[in-house]
C-alpha cells in the first residue's frame, strides 16, 4: 500500500501574496482551516509547514487564488501623464508585496534585477492598492495619486535603503500615509473645494464616517480592518504602543458602528472598505514617469539649495567688505528752538567779541554819576 504524496505548497512569500490576492486576512485563513492565527503567520513566515489534512486544505485554498489577475490598460491622466489602471476594479485593498515575492519584469541574463527594474516592479505591484488606501484616508482622488507618487519618488532617492528593508511595501505604505495625512494640505488652494463624492449612497455614508475620524484613528482602522495587519504590525507602523493602538481601534469601530450599525462586524467592515476603494477608478502614473519626475525634483531642490547657500555666502562677504571698522557717532537731526535761547555757558571770547569788548571799554559811560564813599 502506497501513501499519496503531500500536495505541494508555494514559497512563504508566494503564500502571502496569494492570500492577499484573494482579499483574505490571516484571521480569515485561520478560521477557514481551523488553526490559530499564530500558525498561519508561521506558515507565511516559513518557520513551519502544515501537515496532513491541514496541508491539503491550505494548498487547496491557495490554489483557488493562483489564477492570474485582470490585465492592465494604459491611458492618460488629467495632467497629461501616462497612467495604467486595472480593467476590472476588483483588486483587493490589502494587496502588497513581500521581500520573498518574486517581482515581475525581465531582468538581465544572470537573473538579477537592476535597481530601476526592481523599483518598477515594486511600484507596479503596490501603487494601485496604495492609491485606493490613500483615497480612503483623504477622500480626494488627486491627493491620493500624488501621495503615492511622492512616496515612491522618495523611495527612489533612498533606494539602497529601501531595497534592503525587510518590507519595502510597508516602507512605501508608511510614506504614502504620512504624506496623505499631512496637515499642510489644508492651506492649498486646490483643497478649498471638495471633490465629487461616490455615486453609491452607502459608499458616501462610509466615506463620510471615515473622514470624520481623527487621522490617527482613521489610519489605525484602515491598517487593521482594511489592509489586514495585526495589532503589533499596526502599532509599529503608526509608531504607537499596542495599548494605544487597541484603544484607537476600538474607538474607531464604535464611531463607525454608531453611524452604520450594519458595519459593527470587523469582517463586514473589511468587505465594505474593499468595495468602496475598488468602486473608484483611480489610475496610477507609470513607474518610469515617477522615477524621472523624482530625479528632476531632486535636481531642482539640490540646485536651489546650492543657489541659496551661494547667496548667503555672497551677502556675508559683501557685509564684511562694506561694514565700518570703528564706531561713528551719528549726527542728531536739527530741532526747532522755541522762545528765548538759553544763555551760553562762559568760555573764551571770539575775535569779534574781543573787538566789541575793547570798543565798549574805550568809550565813556553815559548816565548818572556814580557815588563813591570817601575815607575820613
């Protein structure tokens, strides 16, 4: 009697990618197979591997998501740049890449990717999902697209650091969220007017509830219930303690449930967030355009910094050259004297005053005679 061989399983990185393609969280996979959450995390991290019936169910679940996704169509955005967007807006909200995932695109003959090819693969895989997530954070389509572009421009400037990061997609997601939630956007002229809301009434209500939440609560809710991160990963990405993150998550869920009671279940909220983001057609710029515009921006600011430094040095040199070397007392402005001028203080007589004095002394004095006492 021969034993049937165990079904093959994909690599740990491919397991995570397939789960995210199917819009499932690790909690949902654990519930379907009947194992603890930590077991699914260990399977995706490659620390352990399932056996027996659990292995068959896990392999069958991943095989259901192994079909290729929808194609991409090219177009142009509102600003004239070339964009790409999915033909079917059904891509899950939490689709991300992992360090173990195999990037798309052909590399050199030795099988490795150049920095530009690796960046393009990361952008093509992460940008569509990040644009939808940024839209849920801000409610603005143009700002969502701009946030993703700025995040990847920064990633390209720091590519040696990003390429060696354990989670490049998480790095790009954090940069996108930071730019999208920046408070300085409120002072931009383009943000004085709102954008058209979603067409569906239920989507409008959900987006309105999200935008009423404080930014930290909104970010925590999206990462945990939308993207599907665990509480430790959410706390690490939001730079908060687990206790503070749990309180933010509970308060955000209570606020959503108070306005929309049908979304009190986290799994139902996850499906609605995914559907709200997928209902919007949010095109993304091509990775080559993002790289080129990022390089131009970096050159512009570098030249601006050099010009500003040169101007400061020139002004300093000019000041040192023209500044006086000793103190000069300023001459006070003249003032109008009212009434009789004061009697000048005694001092040496001028030449005219001496002539006048001699003339007065030489002339006899007119007037009554003076009485002089006589001595007896």
